[in-house]
C-alpha cells in the first residue's frame, strides 16, 4: 500500500474549468436559475438587498421543503462576468459604479451601500441591461 501524498500549503484542485460547485440549500426555499446566492449557516439562500457578498449564482431551479436541504449546482462568481436587468434606467455614468442588489435577481444601480455588483458596461440602456461582476469582499 503506497502512502498518500499530502498537500503542502494550499493545493489547487480546481482551475478555470472548475467554477461549478454543488452546495446545499437552506430549508423551505425556492431558488431559480440565475439567482444571486449567499450563505446562511453554511447553506445557500437567495441574496437580498442587504447582502454584502455574492459568491455563487444558481445554475438550476431547486425547491426545498421545510426541514430539508437539497443540492444545487452553482457557479462561483469570482472572475465571471454577468448580464443583468437592473431595476430602472441606467446611463453610461453608472459604469464603474458599485451597486447594491434590489433582490436576488436584480442590481440596484441607484444604491451603493453594500457595493455588491460592479457595473462595467451598459449593454442596452432602453431595456436596462448591464454587464458587470460581483465584488469580492476578500481577494
């Protein structure tokens, strides 16, 4: 029987192709593909307007019963650009702006208290479509 080689320091086990994780949901919740997620006692839940960091976005729909925890496939947000429809008309002046969330699926380009989503492009001002990335609190 050969000895198992133990990692020295932090051994990378997932690279760019490994941005998808399967995590557990909080009990009694419905999560929809594209929802921004945060942690609650180690379980994934939909983000809210008071969320300060979005580390994952749901890649599938999952409904979890009371008292249960279901697996959900999520993409880690670090290094990933996202498209989003914000809650009101957005102008070029908002590029470079760190916005809050209105809720689990909408950026709030008019609020910047929690600075969760960095707007990097106005894709379609008429339809309120922006591009950007989630701001990580610890790099």
